[in-house]
């Protein structure tokens, strides 16, 4: 059954506002951050107005309620990705989740399986967002490990042709995106996972652009770690998720130190709690975790399968529309197979910033620039792109507005002798 | 479209036919500036003789605002004393930070007043400033930039 987008839109108050020049908002920037339904805002607000207290501390009722709400959110995340509760760690962002891994492993003693020795290899791809690139560059710098990466083809798809020379016996970590935030290309995980497994390498998946858009089961993915963020899946900002296999988390040293993550402390030292608490020092982002729970409930009520189907159909529609405008070039796969609803494009002769400005003038919110993926942009031969990204609350009329908007931008600049 | 007020003819003319584009070497100072939010880049060469801007030349990739602004700037400061050039920079910065409340002194800024509309779009101010900041940096490197009224090198 198709999604009732008109009804869904009503759940997102911001989508009813007008923006520049009193144009209704056409929000096509969900890959940067998604909008929030009332249920999420209400959950956060209710937490503050009814249950606010520091979790895991305090002997009072509010502390109990807050702890229940926070741990309830953890269970909801675990169910959402087919994991166990204790395997879910709350961070402030996916960026922090990835940094947690890189710092924890950098702290691992030499007898640990996480320890990196000079010459060990960390494998990435050219398609990584800076958040899944720079933490590993820094870990390599600190440890003497070497970076290797998969290239991408002209459509931005990860090139596996030399997989055997990239993932080999020296490979300790494979950290890779599930779906590119620039091209929308979905990573062919099966062979990467198999190669990593055969060399006993740890597999980290950046699921920021996938977890919000289709159902994920960590058991099926067969990866070891998964990072994603709440704010891209109709949840609040300030809440990120790190999932890890429990036997691996159990062996990992902490990253941030402080309250809540200890079992005993003296003036000389401390011993550390079991995961997930070991990795959640300090009072966590409780209201945001509770908001994330509401976000997951919201997505589940709509149905992740249906959201995915809806986005596939809409992406296909957008791809065909974009392809039919003369002078528009898609940066990424032009076919729907193994790609998500992130549509980067260029408009001949008009800089993406100017395209974005023109679209903004019509109330259409898109992203312009390098999308925090400089190496990929370079590989794709562009300094910047304009990017439209779709989500469950977008419909054909939004895509139509974009397509018409691009043509209006072309004719505006064209009348000045710029572009086609 | 409100775009008309932002993308004035003068701006788009400079974008289409930029002045002083193409690096002139050798130069006393060479700088490379990047707008980290969009990846736009500018290289700028500066030569000063007897306290006067003898040559400003540049090359770069970027949006119409950044390219046109660099073009206008490079033409505006050519032949000026470093003190005058510093004043022009300060005046342009003031307009950019004004959120649209000032159009700037045309006698000082010349064609650069066309960029006043940019100050209403916070995301684009960095575009308009890219070339200017490169020029200021080159001036500072040569000890030429002077803050308003102080007469001292900053």
C-alpha cells in the first residue's frame, strides 16, 4: 500500500510553514537532517515536564522513571536493528560513535585484538563522509597503521575489482559507508564482509544514510559495528548510536572517562563497568534518547518496508525527471538499483551555490557544496554539487517543484548569459 | 524572483568577464584561500611597489558571488596605496557584516556596493569575502594591512 504522504506531512509541523517569498517549504535536505514529527517533540518535552532526572543515579521516583525511559529507548533501538540491548551505546552523534571506536582501539594494549601495530591496515573507501575518514586517518597516524581504500567508479559505486589486494592478512579494520551521502550508492557489502571475515578484520559500517531509510538487521549484515544518528531518522539532534557485538564491546577499552562508567574508584585508579555503560560516561542525552524512541515508534508505525518502497519509487521518479532536463548531470548512479534517495547533480554553467540560492528563492531547501566528502568529490571531478535528498514525507509534488525550480534557475541565469 | 536584487547585472558581468584573472608572476606574496563550507578556492598574487598596490592577480573556482567579488576587489585596489586598500577592505567587511542595513560608501567601494545584498544571506557572505580575505592575507604578509585610523600594522 502506498504511503499516505499527505497524512504523514501533517505530523511534521515545519512542513506547513512558508519560507522565502512566502513560498511553501519544499524540504529536500533530509540527508543532512530530517524534520521531526510532533510525537518526537512531545516525547522530549514530556520527559522534561514529567520525568526529568539524572538516569542511573538517585533514589527517587523521577530517577527511576528517567532510567526506565532511557533504557526503554535503548531497547527500542536494539529491536530496530535486530540487536541486544546491551550492545547499543548512546553517543551524541554518529560522528562520536565512530570516534569512540577509533579512540578506544587506539587505547587498546598490545595484547588486545584491537591493538594496531605499525604496518597494520585500515581499509576505507573513497566514498566516505569525513566522519568515517578522519577518525581513521588520525588512528593510523597515532598507531603507525596504514590506510588503504576502495576507489569508486564514474557513478560513485565502490570498485571491488582489486578487493584481494585491499583486504589482506594485514587488514585489521574495514570501515565503510552503507550508503553514500553524496551519490546515494549503496555499498556491495557481501563480498567486503566475506573478505574482511576471512582475514579476521573488524567491520565498521557507517549506517547514517541507510538506517533511516530501510530496515536493518545487524545479524543479516554480519558486520561488527554500526554507527548512525538519531536526527537523520526523524529523531532529535544530540543522540547517536553505536552498536557493537557484545563479545567485542566486552573487550574494548573505554574512550571517555568519568561518572557512570565505573565499578570502583580510588585515588589511584578505577575499574570500568560492562558495556554499554563503560562507553557512556557522564549524564547522557536522556531527553534525546527518549525522543529517538518516539522516532523509532513513528517509523515502525509507518513501516520501514513501506518507507523504503516509497523512497525507491520517488527516487526513480526524480532520477528520470533530472535526466530529462538538458544541462543537468547526475553525480551518482543513474539507475535505481542499489541506490537510495540522495540525488546529487550539477547544472551546466551554473555553480551549485547559485543553483541552491535560486532554489531557496522558490522555497526549495537543498544542500550545496562538498557534503563533507572531499575525496569523493575530487574523484567525481566536481568541486561541489547540489544535492536533493528524499524521505518519507516527500512526494511527487516536491520532486516536481525541484524539477521546475531547476528550470527556472536555468532560465534566470540563462537570461543573463550564464549557463545554457 | 528576489534573485534579481542579489544577482545584479554588475555581479554577473564580472562573473562572466572577470578582471585580473590569471596569476601574474613573480609576486611579492602568493596566497591560497579555500571556503571550507563549499570547497571554492582562490589563488592570489600581490605585488607592492613604494607603498602602492602594483599588481593583484588571481585565479580560482567558485560561485558567481565569489568570482565576481574577487574580480571587483582586484580592480578596485589596483594602484591604490596600501592604506587606501586597507580602508577599502574594512569598508567592505562592514557592509558584509551589516545584514543588509548599509549599502556602503560608493565613493570608497565603487562597484563593490553591488554586493550589499549578499549581506542578507549569511551563507553567502563567505563567498563574497573569499577573494577579499585572500587579498587581506597577502597584504598582512607584506606588512601592508593597516587597521582603520591606527596607522599601525596589524
